[in-house]
C-alpha cells in the first residue's frame, strides 16, 4: 500500500460544519514575492466598486452618484477556508474563513448554494490557466487535501475544481477555476 503523506494542520472537526467535500480554486493571478493571500483577504473584506477596493466614503459617494455598475460591501471574512502560496520559496497554508462558517466561494446565482454550505473552499495562488502548478505546490496541495479528507471522511470523488460545480448543477460553466492547466482528474487520482 502506498503511503500518501498529509500536512500537520490542526483541524477542529468537532466545532466545524459537517463538510462533505472540497472545492479548489486559483487566484487567476501570479504568485508574487509577498504574501498574496493577505491581498485576497483584504479584497473580500473591503468595500468594492466594479471589483476595485475603495474606502467606505468613496463607496457611499459613488453609490449615491450612480458611478459604478457593481457595488459590494465587505464580507464577514475571506470567502475561502484557506489558501496556499509560495512564501520565501516554500509552499505554505494560511487559514481563511472559519470551518464553522459556510463558504462564499462556490455559490451559483439562481441555482444553488450547496457547494458553499457543504464543501470547504481552498484557493491556490497562481494563474493555472497559463501553466500548471509548480510540482512543489501541487504536492503540497495534495497533502493538504488528504489532511482535510481524513479529518472529515471526504472521499476523493468529492474533491472538485470550481468549474465542476457548474457541471454538477447542470448550468453552463462560468469559470475555468482552478485553471485549464490544473488536471482535476489527475489530482483526484493522486489523492
């Protein structure tokens, strides 16, 4: 039997939701030299107009003046339960939204919110539409996934890419996430 390594991540499964699966996402932006995860957290927890962060005052001014198309108020927390990225040349995991909270990563308007309610959301920093994940990050993400699969008794068949949410709901795909170069079939086979 092949030993499939996991990460040493402390998971409070007792005080978490009864998770049934995992949805993987990508940032669709390159991993930089800084902690890009912090930027994702800031974006989700800030006021946004047309997908750009603004001050609360600027948000109100533009809302009243009708200057913008999409107005978003800060979320309670980042939409994902965690993220992976390279920091100082090594892959790292950062916690996001509490595992006691439903996610805000895979809802489909007018279809279903089940993948936010039942599936943990992870985001790997990188644009995997352009290139596959670095082998170190790929392996790290596999180990992280195994750790959460074990904690919540999640089968490999319930580890999906964000684009597969649309397939499962029978609606047209709106995302390529976690990227065209991230082979979810291969990822599941390596779990």
